C-alpha cells in the first residue's frame, strides 16, 4: 500500500503460485508491490522444507512492506497418474487398442498401469479414460478380472506419470487421502490462511477437512476446488459447506466436455455470489506468459470475462511458479483487472440488497444502508471496523464501487479479507478508541483515497463503540 492510491488497486484479487521463479524474498516483495494478495503453495510439487522456507519469506515480505498477504495451501488430492511406460513417450492413433493391467509393471508397449489400484475394478465398458490432460481419449470395450481393454478414440502422444481422468466412473478413492491428511496437519502448524481440497465431490469431504483442521486448533478457511462432474451435481451443498471455491478449469475441462467449461464457470460463480462465498478462477489464465512478456488476446479476454462474470480473484499458476516473467504476469493481470473494472463500474447502477435468505440479517441490512448512504452522498470512502471480517464479506458481495477499507486488529482476519473483492484490509495493532479511529480514517481518506477536506466519508463500526447495539453507521467529513 505504500505510495499507492485506491486508483492503483484492483478490486479483483490476484493469487500467485510460488515456485522457483519467485521464491526469493526480493521477488516476493516485488510481486506484492505489483498487486499479489494471496500466495499459493502447491503441495503436488516441492518438499516441506522448500514450502516452509517460502512461508517464512512471504511473512517477512509482509512485515517489511507493512501489509497483509494471505497464504493458500493447495492439497494435491487423489490425482491418478500413469505408471512407467515401456515406450516413453507413446504415440497412438485412432482405432488402436491399449490395455490397463493390474499391478505396477507393464509387459509390452500396449499395456498401461496407473497409480490407482481400483481402476481395473471400477471402470465399466462404454466409459471413457482420458490421458495427458485430455490429449488422448480411450473408450473401455471390455474387462476381465485383471485387465481393462480399451480402444483409442482420440489419438495423440502421452508420457509416463501423466494424469489419468475417469470422468464417468464413480471412484471409491477418498478426496482427503493419507498424504493429504498428513499435509493438512503439517499446514496447521504453519502460518497459513486457506487450505484447498482437490477433486471435491460432496459437502461431507469439506466437513472432513474442516474437522481435521479444527482438531489441530487451526482456523484456516477451506477452499473447495470444483473439478469433478460430481462436484457440479452437488454444487449448492459444497458451496454452502466451504469458505470459498476455486474453479479449477484444468481437470474440470477433462472431467466434463471442454466446450462446457465456460458455462460451468459462470454457474459456479453465480452460485458463490448467491451464497456470499469468495470464488477464484484458475488455470491457464495467462498461460503464454510462461515464455512471453505478452499474453495472447484470447487470454486477456479470458481474464476479463472471469471478472465480468463476478470472480473475486484470478489465479496465476505456472506463470509465476516456473515462468520466465512472473513480475510481468502479475502486472498484466492487474492492468486487465483495472481496465475491466471500469466497464463494471459504468454498468453498476444499483447496490445489491439482501436476498430472501438474508432479509432478516442485521449485518446485511446495516451494510446495505451504509452503501446507500455512501452512494447518495458520493462519499470518498467507506471504512469498516471489524473484529471478524463478516461485514467486509457482506460489503464485498454487494459489488458496488465505493472504495472500501476494513480495519481490524486481528492479523488472521486481515489475511482472510485478502480474498474479498473490493475490500482493502488494514491491520492495526489494537482496537482504536473513537477519537483515534476517527484520526486514522481521516489520514487514510486523504492519503490513499485522495480525498479533500470536506469530502464525506462513511464509517461502519462494531459494538466496541456502543456495547448495547449491533453495528453503527457514522457519517463524517475529511478534516
């Protein structure tokens, strides 16, 4: 936030994946300065020592820059992979036959093995087996006790250890396996804020991870990654159970027909907006920036459309983890966000009030009223004082363009708010008494909101001001 005004800060949040390309303290600080709000650590890659080093450096960067940054631990989930191939890479054409065999050792180039022992038992004739993130597609033609016969329907090239997807098969493999449970327990001992669960199929899997985290005294939010057909079937209950959602388009685009992913993305985002849950759009957003300083026009449109759909955050994966231009990728993401948000601002004419499920919620009514007052007065800024961040999330989901800052004396709350659209978290050392709070707001309004003396500001405070009431709306002017 140093030397920045609200005009320089996008309302849509940016998530960057940490990897060899951005693991140094200086690069992490540069990425924060360029607009990163959340750093993702992918447990499918690297080891715990490298992850612990990254966490320590992120926290050091956060302290040095006097800001708040969240950390997301991404559990790998039950990713099924091919075993070692006899012929690697393997090139196949339509009409060829391949056979999955039980065990770890294939005997010929036409035999395949995989890391999931249950594949031979659970796939059925007529179902699809997809290899290499959708590049090769097989159809099961028959099976015996130890073999699954397949015909190639979409030929191509695949390699050892590449992914295997079973889009039509009901799998018995748990979403939270032994390795993921161990990584989740490790995460509870680190300074992290969110844990994401891969290949979620139902709400009970979210509840299982939440219970594991709480058992180890960790209050991290749980993010559900939507990348299975079953997750779309159970979307409402999953969204209600989790603390946020990630549209994981890589595996989702393999589990369902790839041409269905744009509509699925819109449906997921809309459901999250209805249930007041933050939603992240991920995978290949600026993919070409692995090796290029400029994205393709299609990638720019993809990011812009995610923002127009209502995404709270967009995520960079390999672009920042292993790409040649991590800083440029973050800057480009910010530029797209700021430009696209101007269109949203021009089209936003009405502040979203509580829907039927929130009509009697006091906090919803207070924030709706505060936003209306701010809009009518053309307030320079809305300032929320909150110990839980609940009102900040409500304000975020109203999707208005009144600049908003949330003051909190809880570092964990400030980091949670890093995922909330349109709300800037500011962590203070302790709760401000009224006179100090007013002075703090005054300085913020002038330096960051570029306000002038006499400009109106709207403040929403919790019950520390008046213990017998729920929340307060206060209107003042910059002095």
